[in-house]
């Protein structure tokens, strides 16, 4: 009797490579990230409420009032973006805005360790082709991965950089964590692959990141750092209107 195993294996491979499956992962990953940030926002609003009580009772300074105003504006902006994000049409995306927003959002991921993330962005970056919200989700996945990698590191360092390329923009996220072995640098993009506990990690963040970037012609790779331990994740994003050489 012929074993049905190869046929089932082929069907499973087809499912894992399908667009519908990856769109489902995008939804699940986005929902999980939003849930985590909503918990962080609730904590932030509790702090704001406590500070407001102090200032209302006359126990707070003008600097405390400014902190309340600033914290409220930032938290409301994140909450509004979470509840109104949509894919929309492919269009020009300003990566400086995406980076700033992703760094702001990751502050509210309370289940992750605190880690200072520093951004270095080149001036006059060209607009890239894609979706603002989807690039933000992709970058958040890389930041989340970096924060997890430096969980046991001291001091934790995460660096985000962006520079113009001849055909678009390169965005890199570097950490000084434990690194990724050479033989796992492609496997980490496979659905449900994780080197961490399956009880707390689904192993879909990097899969979603590569899918979102790849949908508009970009690439994502994981590299080792040349200047020390850790990992460097590199996104290559296509320019919205790449320059053409004169004939």
C-alpha cells in the first residue's frame, strides 16, 4: 500500500507557503502585539491618572503637569493608531516616521524587558514602496526579537539605523544579545520556529516580517555583527520612485 505521507507533506508545504496562511499570521501577530501594547497602555494611563491626582491636589509642579500632558498625548496617539490602522493601497512610505512610531510603540510592550533603543537615520531618505502600518509591524517584530535576545544581557543595547541605497532604503536593527547560529539564520523565518519557550513564543514574528517586506519586493536577512556578539537584522526596501539613468 502506498503511504499517503508524501501527499500530506506536499499539502502542508503548500499551505505554509500560501498567501492566505501568511495573511492569517499577519492578523494573529498584529492582534497579539496590539493586545500586549494595550496592556502597556493601561499601565501608562494608570500612571497618568496618579500624576493627575497629584497635580490637581496641588502637590505637583509645572514639570509634572507637562509630563502628564506629554504622556497623555503620546499614549492617545498610540491608542488611536492601534484602533484605526488599515493596510490601504501601496504608496510612498517615509521610513523615518515608521521608525519613530515603532520605537514609541515598543515602549508599551510590558511583557518584554526594558532595553534602550537608539536610532540613527540618514538625512533625506527616499520614500519607499509599501504600507506604513505593515512596515511598522515588520519593524516591531525585529525590535521584539532584539529585546528578547538581550533579555539576559547587561547592559542591553539595540541600535536602529536607516540609510539610502541606490534602489531604496536599508533599515537595520542590531542587538548585543546571544546571537543566532549560522545554521539557524534562515530557519528563524520559518513559521512556528522558535529557540525560546513555546509556551510564550509562537514563532511567527520573523515569518510575518519577511512576508510583509517581501510582498512589496523587499528582503529581510539575519546576520552576525562584525563588531561583537549579537545579531543584525537587515531590511532592504524598494524606493517608491527609483532614479533612472538618462539614456
